[in-house]
C-alpha cells in the first residue's frame, strides 16, 4: 500500500501540528490540501505537494464550497485530518455565550463539518483514513478549561461513533490526544495562564511543561509521526481509538 498520489485534507494546516502532519504526508507522496482562515499564512508554507485553500471551519457553506474546490482539483479525499481548533481556558462562571459558541463552532462543529464533507467522497472509495486531533482534555477534565474540555470530549465521541458506523469497511477513524505541544498555541496561552494563576510567564510555561509526564513540551513532529502511522500500512486494525501522546500515562 502506498500513499503516493492520495489526496489528504488537513484543516488548520498552516501552522503547528497541522503543518507538521501535512508536511509528513507529502514526504510519502500525498497531495495535501491545507486549509485555514488566513490565506497568507497558508500560501507562505505552500509548495510541492502542499496546496493552500482558505476555509473557515465554522462556516458550513464555506466548508462545502472549499471541499468541492479541493476535490475538483485533486480528486476524492482519502485522508482527512480534522485539526483546526482553538485552545483557551476560562472559568465557567466567567464564560459568556459568545466564548462558548466560538469554541464549540471551531473545535466541534468544525470537525463535524470537515469529516462530513470528506466522507461524502471517501465513503465511495476503497480506502480512507480519518484522524481527529483532540487533546488530553478529550480524555480527562482540564482544570480551568471546561469549555475546551467539552469540545475535545465531543470530538473523541464523534470519532468513536463513526468507527462503529463504518465497522468492517476500509475506512478507519481515530483521535490523537496530545498533551502540551510546542506550538504557537502554547506561546499564546502562556500569558493567559500567567494572568489567571497570578504567576510569571516563565512559571506559566513551566506549569504546562510539568503537566507532560516526561517534563518537556512535545514536538509537533511527534504528533505528525503518529498521524503518519495511522494512515500507513499495518494500522488497519487500529480503529476508534483515542491515542495519548503525553510522555506517559495520564
């Protein structure tokens, strides 16, 4: 089994984990459509095998239109990586409806729309792989981030249900659940955690590092390697799983 020529869609593919996965897939010959809201960010990293396509996962019409353009250009989607998401903590009693809905529409609605549109073509193919990028917050409660935790639990539930729906077919569904990864999200959250916890930014970063069992931030390429394994030969029986990437048992 070869990945050469297979069409993959990676949402949030312009930076961080999404970009690392997209680049890893191109090394195996995939044609990868990378999506995101900021077209200029996508175009800066586009190149051989990486094709930029502006898309807002929160907007159903935009997602439908973008998938139509991607499939017209590169054929049916055979690998779908629902990665686009935001991570921000806030105490529930300080959470207004705008904050809640934006988190839900990006992290959960966006994954639903992405996977739904991919399946419209993938289900007619003889092979397909769907990966949802969840979080350790998809497996346990993350202190100070109840809204984020709810979205990531929801994504794991969606993946598990779809794995049952397509059981016995040649499409698998899995979730990757990384702990703190060295991406711009961690950089942005450093200031937020420092403010909420009343500590310095250095201390806030240490809090995130110490939450990883091996006491270091995870590199995006480590998550990308796990994603590549899930779409490669030998992973056919791995289905409906939520795989921790956290440096140890959480």
